[in-house]
C-alpha cells in the first residue's frame, strides 16, 4: 500500500517543481523587456532656430522677409531708402535635444546688395550686426543648455555716404549667418 501512495506523491512533486521553474523563466523574459526601455534614453544633440518675429523698423525702410533653416538665418528683400533707416528681425535659438550645447562655429553669409546710385563700394553705406537680443556679441563656445532658448537679432542700418547723404535705395538680400553647435563638455 505504501508504494501506491508514494508514486503519485512523487509525480505531484515533480509537477510542482516544473511549474515553479516555468514561472521563473517567464519572469526572466519580463526582465529582458525592461532592458529595451532603457535603450530609448540615448543622448542627442539637437539645436534649431525658430519663432521669427518682426522687431523695430525706423524711417521709410521696407522690412523684407526672414527664413530660418535649422541653424541658418537669411534675411532678404530689405530696402533701406534713406540714411537712418533701420530694420530689425528677431528669432530664437533653441536646444531641443537632451545634451547641453555650445557654439562651435559662427559664419556670416555674404549678402547680395544693390545700390540705387552707381557707387564702387557698397559696404560703406550700410551696416549690419547679428547679436543676442540684449546686444551681446555671439561668439564661439557660448552655451545653450538642454531646453534652453536664446533670443537673437539682426539689425540692418543705412549709413549713407561720408557726409550721411543718401546714395539711393539699398536693396539687401541673402544676408545672414549660420551657427554650428556641438556638445558642451
């Protein structure tokens, strides 16, 4: 009689052990899935120019247009009509990545300028400056932290000739800059 009850008890014990081992195996599978979620926190550097806005306009100047592409700004079709005319555009530099960034290179684009009167050197009759909105110079290694925003501006001004006299309309296009960002260490 002892053998009759002993064999079924051994079979039940083996089944219970198999169920326990299967449960442990299933738990291990769930732990592997949580490792995949950790991989989604990869660090990325992502900066962009956004939110273009009109600033001030002084005199009889025509504002033109602004184009923002990644980290390049281009102003086109600005017409300065008389000495003292000024056009200002503003925009935001944003760090939308999850790594602190800094400026690695700041390159001014060569503008296309047409003057109303025939003069030999157009650079003497207008000026432009690209700075932060508070007037601080933009320079290499300037920081842009994660989720940070820095407001920038471009100011284009009609100077006139040496006596401040008009040289005709000054039509400015393709004026701007490209800022390259890298990981801040």
